[in-house]
C-alpha cells in the first residue's frame, strides 16, 4: 500500500518556498546578466538560462520529496485533471492550496530578487506578446507537461530534476518566448522591471497560451501513455511521508 503524503500545510509551504526561490533565480540572474553583460542580449540570455537550469534542478531535488515540486499551476492542474478518473493525484482543495502557494511564492521571489540587487520594485514595462511568442508558450508548456507525466508513468520520476531542468534550459533557446511555461512565474515576473520581467498587458496572453499548451500536452500524453492517470501521485517526484520527511 502506498504510504500517505505529507500533510497539506507542509506541501503548501514547500510549493511556496520552491516557487519563490525559482522566481528569485530567474529574475535575480536576469538582473545580474544585465549588469555583467550590458549590450549583449545573447550572453545575458545564456547567463539567465544557465542559472535557471541549475537552480530548478536543485529545487526539485530539495523539495520534491515533500510536495512533488510542482512549482507551477498548470502542472498541479494537470495532476488534478488526470487523477479524477482513478481517484489519484491532487484533490480540489489541494489544487487550490498549491496554486495559491505557488502564486504568492512567485510574487515574493520577484520582490526578493529586486531587494537583493537593490533595483527597487516596479511593474515591468517589457511587452512580450506577439503571435510567435504565444505559439512558443503553447509549445513550451505542452512539452513540459508531456515530459513530466511521461516520466511518472514510466517509473522514472527520480529523473525529473535533471530532465525538467534540461528541458527548460533548452526551451529558453528554441522557443521565441524564452519558455515561461508557468502562470505563477508569469505573474511573479510582472513585479520586476528588469531583463526577466513581463508587462501586465502581456501576461494574460501568456497564461492563456500556457493553459492551451497544458491541454495539448495532456492530449499527447494520453495518446502515447494511456495509463498515465494511474501515476500522477508521483509527479514530479514521488512524495510519500515517512520518518525521513
């Protein structure tokens, strides 16, 4: 019999902390890149993406055993949707707690990065919406959902940390949007008018594209792995309570 998960409050704290640190890494490394490599956008993106790959991998390893390390509302939403038929995955109250924690954490991470670099908090003015950017977000999110749930279905969830980190790092470069693929991160990045920011007017389009990408990713998942719903308790990382957690 599968052992129970840690209590919801502990998982919510892990999701809040993990999403906070993820956004602090994304925004903070973007600010550092601007300061270290002024005028070279390609090098700035390389520095930003490298920090994100390494930081995300570490955060999944650190907090995955507590909450599964979703750090992303569409991952939690997909977990809930897939589990409805088999009684697995997040319940509706758990989904609400996860999304709330992720969103609050993301905003906190952006504010933290602003404080660390002394840039002051301001709403971003960086407009990002175009047809290509929105398609990029659909593609990035669909690939992320397919990757995460395919790993869980094939009992390779412990590879999620390097695999998800590698995918996000690659998607920084092969998508025109630089792969936000996360509504909470999108909201958090509105609160820093720096390299990694996004203007509030661009955020709704990005979030809608991410939701569409989630639907596409789930469709591909069920086509390729029809039994995926049975494994959602192990997304991203198996997280069951024992004396070590």
